[in-house]
C-alpha cells in the first residue's frame, strides 16, 4: 500500500510562524529569567510580532503577484493566503505590538514578574490570525478557540482580585456557550453540504443546489456565534462585565483584537462562502446593526466607570461595522477594514492613556478621576482628547474618515435608512465622548492626586512604554484622518479577492 | 446486516441534547453544573458530526470530533482553574452571588 503524502504549500503559514515560535520561546525563556528581568520577555514578544509584520509585508508583493495567483491555499484549502489575510495579519500584528507596549507599564504594577502574560498575548494573536486566514470552518473555529482560551486566562490574570476572577468566569461561560452555537452551526452546514471547506461550500451552492433548511439553520447559528464574539445586541450582555473586570491592558486588547478577528472571519464566511444568501441575511443583520448601535450608545450615556463606558462604546462601534456589512459591495467591505484599523488605534490609544495616567497602584477608572487631568498631565490629556474626537467621529481624525466611508457605502448600497440611523447614533455618542474632555479640562480635581510638579518622583517609570503606545496611536489616528487614501487603497486591494 | 438507525433519529437526539444543554446553562445557578451543561452542548454537536460523517461516508466529521474534544478538554482545564481561583477569593458556587460587576 502506498502512502500518499499531501501537497502542502507552506506559504500561508510563514507570517504565522514567528508568532507561534515567539509564544513558545517566551514561555520557555520566562522560566529561566530571574525576577525583575521579566521585561525581556516583553521585548522578545515585540521582536516576534515585528517579524510577523515584516513577513506579511514581504508576502504582499512577490507571493501574491497580481499577474499570477492572488490566492494561495495551505493544507487542503484550510488556510488561505490572500491580501485579505495579510491585511488582517498586519492589523493584528499592530494590535499585538500596541498591547504589549501598553501592558508593560501596567503589569509592572498589577502583576510583576509574570512573564507568561506575554506568551498568552502572542498565542491569542496567533489564534486571531488563524481565524482571519481560515478557509475551513473548522480552522476558523480552532482559531476562535485558541484566542478565546488565551483571553479567558488573561481576563483572570489578577488572580487575587475578585473582579478579575468574575470577569474571567463570565467570559468563559458565555464564550463557551457561544462556541457551542457556532459549532452546531458548522455541524449543520457540514450535514447539508458534505464539507466544511468554504471554497467547496461556495462551489456546492453555485452548482444549483438550493439552500435547504438545514443549511439555513446552520447559517443562523453561525450568525449567533459571530454575534456573541463581536458583542452585537442582543448577544452583548457579557461584554460590559468582562471588559470592566479584566485587567485594563487586557480589556484594551480584547476590545481591539477580538473585533478585528471576528469580523475578518465573519466577512470571509458570509461574503465568500454564502454570497447567495446575502439578501436573506442582510435583513437580519440590518436589525442587529440598528439595535447594536442604538443600545450601545444609549447605555454608554449613563456610565460612570470609564472601562464600562468603553465597553458600551465598543458595542456601538460593532453596530457601525454591521452597517457596512449590510451595505456590502467592495466599498462597504473596504470601509470595514479601514474602520477596524482606525478603531484599533483609537481604542488602544485611549486605553494606553488610562494606563499611563494611573497613580502607582491606583487606577483612574471613574470618570470623576479624570477631573483636572488636562492641567496635571497636559500632553496625555490632549492625546485622550484626540482619541475622544476620533471615537465620536469628528474631523480631522481616523474615526471621522472611517464613519464617512461606512455611511457613504450604506448610501451607495441603497440603505439610506441605516445611514440616517447611524449618523443620529454618532450624534448621541458625541455626548459621552466629549464629556470625558469636559471633565478633563473644565472641572477641578476633587481630591487632588499626588502632584508631580512638586518634585515627587514619578510613580510609574515603566509607563514610558505606554506613553510610546499613546504617541504611536495618536500619530496614526491623525495620519489616517488627514491622509486616508493610502490605507483605503490597501483595503480595496485586500477585498478585491473576496468581493470582486 | 443489522437494521440501521435512520439519520433523523440521530439528529433529533442530538438536537434534544443540545437544547437540554442550553436550558441547563440558562436555568441552573451552580457554576459547575452550568459548565457541565456546556459540555453537553459540545457533545451533542459531536454526535451530529459523527452521524453526518457516517451517512455522508466522509471522514471529515469524525476528525472534527477529535478537534472538538481537544478544545473541550482545554476549556475544562482553564474553566476549572478559573473556578478554583474564584473559590479561593469567594466561597460561593452560585452565579447569582457572583455579581460584583453590573450596571
């Protein structure tokens, strides 16, 4: 009997390799580093992510020469290398780098000498990349679980703190619950089409097989699973609790990273594999988009804890992204990609500010803690103001350009109602974003925090890395606001492979 | 050749198990029982995969089940670790009493 070895194209795995190797290396290196030198682990993980980013940039041109093939498939069509995957590799690499930078200062106070934190971040970036590149529903599921398992652990990283425990438990229970639905959806689609590979599902449907009920139910269950992961209403209940209780640096990572990865897979599954069903789903997603935007923004209005406010704001932003998903078309999807980059920069930037202004052990988590910050830490407060302008969609910031593209895609796709509701929601959101700025600049500090100007040593030297993250994000936010064309062009190139 | 059980029987059984799992997650208040209910949901899905694999004569479904079992095992390991960490700080297994975060 002859053993047939499958032909494997390793190219799709090349940009993933440094992240996987980096995760294992940091985990091992952490064992041998003496306490107090654990920040070397962070530097090692930054190198791994930088390598992944460079390899992705490197693959963009030569591997995917437009004259030759645009797409390459790894092991049995299960992992896809196209510009869409590469775009998300780059975005997720950037999110990983910023997360590690803003974690360094935070961890110094919260959990010193626990270098395994960085390995968990790398593993979860790996899972997110795999999910974005998955060409098989099972690979998407495995990517989802890889990053979710790492995130459950990260959410509970402050072991002695009850809030962190509770956040991890809630995330785990609801995440696993959602995974069950997701997996059941995959099983039903497998039953209806005989395969879980997206390309073959597309071919099966294009072959003239009408979508049978089994298939439609499977698609609906997948939608529920994705709805949980992107925290869209009515599957959003976990998000505020989890985001509030998790360590602040992890909250930032979850807000930016899970959304990017889940949307990447969402787009690939619903637009690549199930384009025939776009009309059927778009009605359901229309409703989800409106609910998600409205509930997210209205509840964010009354929050007094800044992490909770960001949780509801992230729900609202998922709604804007769903608007673009309904609009569809290459401009709609390109606007999602653009918005995800802008969204990652402004959220990670804002969280880097929250971490950079913490006072030793004490974090400033209530909105009232920000009173007078504009005069105590003028540069960081100014950066926070930029992020708030960007989140509420005021020019000249990345958030404004992103919303502009999304709502114009909705108009072009003939969904004027959605565009109007979206713009109204943006107006509501201005209230709670600008409130942060008002508090920072226009109210006196109620209980004066230890004043640094009186010659006291700065409490957190390690927050230099967080300040670096703030600067990168603020420059990125302004750059995308002023010169969006380059990134939009990249986004358009990326979606050309899946949306013609 | 023995008489075969029709595909529908498997599908109905696994759907019933899945629904029992969902109901368990929604109704029961003990963290460990909720956890078991989630495992029941995953195993219901496994049954669906195996049944389809048998009737479609494809191996994919059977292999997927191995992946799912590995994922479920990892989930249990992490879940129990989190529950123990929580139990050290708060002597309760009832989700209604784990309510520090709300609003």
